[in-house]
């Protein structure tokens, strides 16, 4: 399985809502004792998890252009994959695991759709909503977390990390039944 954690490189984006995919990939690498290494336009960590080959990929092409990195990796290593991304349309901390679906205007998902030729790819969406009334969307997703959100962030990342590991070891169907809200 290949897990693509989407985000933006650079210290200015480190603790922003749009970097949750990177944060989950980092949490997975920490849990598994793996280190990221540069590989083309991405950081990659790899190893075995429960006897399965697992790659963690953080595209460094910025969120809005992550589709090209996803396509390049999949061309070299076609395997099951999962995209981990923030979602402003989900309530704060809610997880939603799907085999496919729309992009809801998320630029990272749009980029992947455009490069892969469709929306038929699995994703774990992590809720960062709702966006405050009147707030500019790009400013909101690129802004730092509030103090309350920062306090809740470790638990949210841990749940997302565990959802990815469950999808890797048990398959996405079983994971969807356990992760998604009733």
C-alpha cells in the first residue's frame, strides 16, 4: 500500500490545517520507526507493516500540484494506495474513509483527479470545518491552528494514523465500517 499524505512543504505551513496529510504521514513514520528520505519530488519512508509493503509519501510539489507526484509514484509502483487529506466540509476531527468520491473543490484532490483521469481513488478525509462565516477559504486552510485545536490535534492525528494502519492491514472495506461515523 502507498499512503500519500498531502500538504505543503516549508516551515510557514508546518502547523496549518492544510498540512494534516503530512502530519498523519509523520505520525505513521514515527509509530513504525521509519525515516523519510528525498525521492524525486517527494519525501518517502518505506518498510513492512504486518508483512505488507507500505510506502509513506509526502509530495513536495505543494498541495495544488500533488497529482503529478501521485501519478509518477504510481507509474513506478502500481499498488493499492490511499490519499490522506484535510476537509473543510467535515466537522473538526471527523474522519471519513471512502473508496472514491468527489473532490468538493479541494485543490489537492482536484490535482490527483486531473492526473489520474478520474475520482475513483481511496481517500481518508480529516475534518477541519466548519470554516468561520465570511472567512476566505485559502486563508482559513493555510492559517495556524487555534489553541483549542492544537490541544485536540494529537488525538485527531492518532485516530487518522490508526485508520490508515487498519486500512493497510484489514482492507478498506473493514476499515470504512470501523472508522466512518454511523
